[in-house]
């Protein structure tokens, strides 16, 4: 029995709409669980204040990431960014934080980050669904 004669996989049984919803929910859940949540990015975009942070550690061997410190309300907070370019220790970095909770902060523009995340959440399942539909149609049918 060849692979084509085998039972259809769960992926094959999903309708295109079902597949789109599955990929969309998977992306949204993983983005919000393991990244910065869309709710916190929205709150930062609406109510955040910008401040100049100082790079405290530069990770040149790890995707040019960095760690930074900033002061809000007389207290010092720490954060990190995945990409800091060629910044070195002591260089300035603009971050956005929530005045009500400075532990919620971003080293990126929250509005741009949110728009990018939402765009990927819409485009990724659309591309995946298009690919699967194309593969289904390209498959030869059994006689």
C-alpha cells in the first residue's frame, strides 16, 4: 500500500476554512504566550511613555541582542531586546513603558510591533491554506 492509498491525514480532512482558523489560532496563541501579548502592545501604544534607556549588556554573538536599564518613577527597571544592531554598552535606546506598570515595556515601537504581529497572523494562515489547497488540487486522483 502506497502513501497515496493510505487514509487521509487530519490535515487532509480539514476544510480550507478550518485549516485557516487552526493556523490562525495556533499563531495567535503562540505569539501571545511566548512573545509580548497583543493586549500589552495595545496598552503600550495607547498609554505608553517613552524614555531613553541605556544598553547594559550587548550580545553581539546572539543576533545582536542587548539588555537595557531605564528609570521610571524613581525606580530602575531592566529589559532586553532581540536586535539592537551595533549598539554597545552605554549607548542610548528608546523604549516605551506603561506608567501604571513599568514592568510592561518594549524596546520596539509598540504600534509597529502590533501591526506586524496582526499582519503575520492574517497572512500566515492565508498562505498555508493556499499552499494546502494547491497541493490537494495538484494531487492525482485515484482511478
